């Protein structure tokens, strides 16, 4: 009986090991088109991240852009402005470019941002239009950090930004640019805010 049990366990283990090693690995670009592993490994880690999905037969690794863009209509823009006005207060000016950096649980990156004025207050980005961005640090309602108007740190007690823009994000740090004309840029992940801003502005 014991011998039979060992044989069954050995066969089962061999079957499971065989099943796991036999999965087909697929690599896809941002459009979902299959590419070679060599091409896949050359992806830009600053502007993209990898989404991995798995089923019984296949493991799929897809290159996914960190940067997203959408054009808000007037109604959507007014709703977002109203929510941000409630969150930030009188410092929020809907007529200016707004940069918001959200933190969920990443305390180390938040502390770095709080201590670096380049990450908050007004950021003057010298590009073709020499644009200026009013920048705020926003933390989730579950954060242990405290609100600080001086350092532009605000607590989103409704988790409006997280739920509205980043409900599917796998990252604890995300970034938003909102322009007065309704242009909305989102950037997923990356604790280096200046690097994220470079990706957003370019």
C-alpha cells in the first residue's frame, strides 16, 4: 500500500511538473501583437511596464504604456475641478496647468517628494511653450502621513483620484496632468517624479 501511494505521488508530481514547464510563453507589444523575446526585452522601462497574465496553457507578457491621454468634455472637467477644489481648497486654480502626484502606500517616495520642492509647488518646465504647472502631492485616506499645506500635501479622504483615474493601477504611485482645456495625462508608476514628469511633458 505504501509503495503504491509513493508511485501515485511520484506520477502526480511528474504530471504537475510537466504541465508547468509546458506552458507556452507569449510576448506582445503595446498593441497586442506577438513579438520575439529578444525584441520584448528591449522595451523602454521608463515609458512602459509589463502586464503578465496566465491561464492553463499560456503565459502572456504584454508591454503596456505608462502614459495615457484623454480629452475631457466640459461636464467631466467641471466635475473634476469641483472635486479638486474641495480637496485642495483655495490654492487650486482651474485656469492653470495642474500636476498631481498620488501616493497610496509608498512612504519612502512620499518623504523624498515632501523634502524636494521640485516635486511640489510651482514647476516651471521649459519646453516649446515654457509652461508652468501647479503641483500637489495627494495621499490616500489610509495613509499615516499628515496634511501639510506648506508642502502641498493633501489627504484624499474620498479616494476620488485613486478610484477615478487609477482603479486598475498596480502601482502605489501615479501621476496626473490636467490642463485648462481638458487635456488629461495619466502616468502609472515610477517613484522618480521628475522622470515621470519628463515622460508626461515630452
